[in-house]
């Protein structure tokens, strides 16, 4: 397999508010292989419950039963349901980022914008469909139906992605200021995320075929915006 350039360095995760951190922090991190296997089994069981029965069916008792562990074992690692959901979401967001971050790496700097956007949208959509429970967790967080730490994890991940896009923008436009690069990146990421959430809702309710046009429009939106940004260069935007 051909070696790839490493993805852009990840911006540091922003600190969670103390209340959210205490609610979602694991009781103890697994260090031994057996403990790590139990935690992985708990998270896998949680994902299967979410995809099979929905978020409302996920309780600590249901998770423990699905994982085949005593509920006391679950509480050794997680203080509550929110902590399990937060750990699962963090794991799936990291997996999502690993799938598409190579498309934002320096190796992709010379790829035409239309092809680059297409690759990123395909990677994101594929990850949402392939990673268990990711779509339901992100939609639950966006709808405000989950705890603050879970909602915060989605927001932090968007800022992390925006950091990568800002780095890409400055590599393509060396005269671009850091502040403007961040505005451009945040605009692209937040607009893209909004359309992706609509696509997810339609895909889950009506199927992927009916949802596909939203991905087509997302490609058009991002391509047009980023093409205009590159054409404008490092000159400040008009107000």
C-alpha cells in the first residue's frame, strides 16, 4: 500500500464545562486487556441498541444486558448513561475523522476543488452510513435530546475539522490571514454540517435514494463557495 502523507495536526480539543465533564467523565480508564475488552463490548452493545431500538431504549441496564456484563461492571467504568453515550460518540467521531482527514492533508493540496469537495463529501457520507450509531448520536445531540457533554463533543469535533480546513486554505492561499482562514473554514464546515443533518434525516426516514439530492446540492454549495474564495485570493471580503 502506498504510504500517505500524515493528516493535518489536530487542533487541541476545547475544554468541556465542569458540569458536563463531571457528568460524562469515565470512572476509570481501562488499562488491562480484559478491561479494555469489556469497555469495547459495552460501547459496541450500546451502538447496536441505538441502531436497533433507538436512543430512548438505551439505559444502563439495557446496555449491560446487551453487552453480557453485570450492570455493576458497567458502573466500574461509566457513572451513567450519558458517559457511555459520550464515550461511544467520541470513538465514532475519531473514526469518522480518520476516514476523511487524508482528503484535507497536504498531499491533496493540488487536487482541483471540485474533486476535493467530492472526495470529502463521499467520505463523510460513507462514514455516517458505516459507523454504528454515529448518525443517531449526532442527530440526537443536534436536537438537544442528549446531555451537554454529548452535544459539546459534536461542536468540538466541528471546530477540529474547521481547524484542518483553515490549514488547507492557508496552504492554498499563502497570503491568507489566520483569522480569515478560520472564518472561511468555519463557514464551510457549519454550512456543510447543516446540509448533512438534513440528508441524514431524509435518509433515515425515506431512504438513501430520496436523500441523495441533498449530497449533490452540498457538493455544489461547497464547490461554488471555495472556488469563489480561491478566486478572491487573500484580499479581504467586502462587507
